[in-house]
C-alpha cells in the first residue's frame, strides 16, 4: 500500500526516471549484442577483433563521460535530456546506415556514451537528488524501466530484424527515440522535485538530510574506501556485459539453439524486477552499504552453474540468479553514493563511477574475446568470474563494518542486519 501511495504522489518524477532507463537500453550491451553476429559477418571481424573495437569505443565513451557527466550538476534534467536523446537517436541511425568499420566505431562510441552512459547517469543522479528517505523505493521503481527493456526489446528486435532486417530495426529505434522518447521524457523531468528529508522511511529512520555534508569529487577520489566499494560495484557491469556480449558464442559452443539467451531474457527481467522492488525496501530499511556483502552471492552461484553444466537449463538458471543480483544492484547503486557522499556534487561523483563501470563493461567483453581467440576455455573464464564474486563479497563484509565505524551513516541506518 505504501508503494502505491508513493507512486501516486511522485508519478511524474518516477515515470521520467523509468523512461530514461528504458530508452537507455538501446545503448546497453545486451541490446547491441543482438546485432553482433551480423556486424561480425558484414565487417569480416573475428570475435577478438569485434570485441576489441567495442572495447575501444566503450573506453572512449567512459573517458568522455568522466568529464561530460558533470553537466548533470550544472544544468537541469530537461536540458541534459534535450541533448542526450538526439545524440542516441543519431547513433541508432548511424548503426542502420554504417558501411565502414571507422563509422561503426564512432557509432558504437555514441551509443555507449549517450545510452548506457548519459541516460542512465542522469536517471540515477536525479533520483538520488530528488529523493531522500524514500530514495531506495524511487530508484527501484525507476530502474524497472531498464528491466522492462531487457524483457521486451530483445524479443521485439529479433522479430523486427526477421522481417525488416537488422538495419531496418535500427532505423525504427532512431525514429522511436525522436518521436516518443524525446518529447515525453523532456516534459516529465521539466519540473524539479525538492527532497523531503524529514520523511521517515519504512524502517522508521530518517534519510540523509539535504543539509548534511556533501563530499566534492576530489575528496571522494582521495578516500581509500571509495576504491574498495568500487570492487563490489564492478561485477554486474564486467560480468554481465561479458556474458551478454558473447552469448552467441557460448550457445554455439554448447550446441544450444540460437535463441536460447534471447528467450531467457524474460525470466532474467522478471527476477530483476522482483528483486529490484524487494531491495528498494531493504535499502530504505537497512542502507545500501549493509547489502554490499551479500548481493553478489547469487551471481557467483549462477556463474558456477553456467561454467560447469552444459545442459540448456543452466542458461535459464544463470539468468534467474543473475536477475537476483542485478535487481539488488540497481537499487543499491543509485542509493549508495548519495548515502556515502551526499547529493550536492552527486553528478560529478557519479560521472566517475559510471565511467569506471563503463570501462569494466568494455574490458570484460574485450578481454574475453582476446582469450577466446587464444583458445582459452570460455567456461573456465566464467568459473573464474564466479570465484571473484565470492571473494569480493568477503572483502565487502569487512568494508561494511569499516564504513559503520567511520560514522558515514547514522546509527539508525546501519545497526540493522539484513534478513
């Protein structure tokens, strides 16, 4: 009931965040990878060559975002949307028209910068700034837009590509961004929301007040704890993008039907939605820091299953368990940085964080592609990624105690224990 009341009272802002996340899908790896086979064939690229090209474009977008992301602190959300969505539409049109590998590289750069980069960055930033005590719920409801994109867009794209060709499908993407996304999102985010810091969250504690200390980006970059926390935020980007990017290769390696992963996205999205909503409540009750030591464990199990079991059901088990960890990460990562460092310089801080995550999302597919070309077992790579998830969870168990000891969070936020 509280959730419905919250949505009714804040529908405009939550809907704006929802659509930012939904349309960011066109620049996300899971969507771009749907055209990976056609791109490799048309441009005569090996797995490693295409992965390296994708990695270079993504790394360039990450470097750009580290500077460009600061505009979220300097300009209104509407102004940033009016710039970002047209760039994403231009990139989609370029994907449909590109015939040269150099233009393909520029296209991938713009897709990654404007889609996964700026649109998700703006969404997380405004949700973190507009909400305080109910920040976890606001972010969990908004990120359902990305979940919806993951559930629907792969199936829609495959169907459109079958009838119009993959280039024709990308032309429709460009049209939808200009005719639907741009006017609707711009109108929704035109009005800013002042955070109501005096409201109590579900657990009875009061969120971080707007007047509490906000760290500058320079102070954050000099904080050793920042880099330990980054260790826990990297796996969803690094591992998820690696598996999605090379999904076709894994299916071929295992002899699975070509549409195996595309058909399992619905299960993945459903699990992500459920646990995004669950984790939003838990973040408001216990804090995002309290969830850091546990949220990667389902992903670790998923990777062990996918790496060791050749049956088709392992793909579905992976997607279901990854959905659990991904659902937690979407709510946590939106609340984590304002929880630790305040909201005044949130756009600048998040720009660095998102740039690092984009770097990880590029490094994963690129490194795996190079190792595949060198005949390093891909299932073995998957198992190593699972071991990393377990190891970093143990590190975060120690780091979460350190955060509480330093007093970054109020006692009411950090004395609770996750069930």
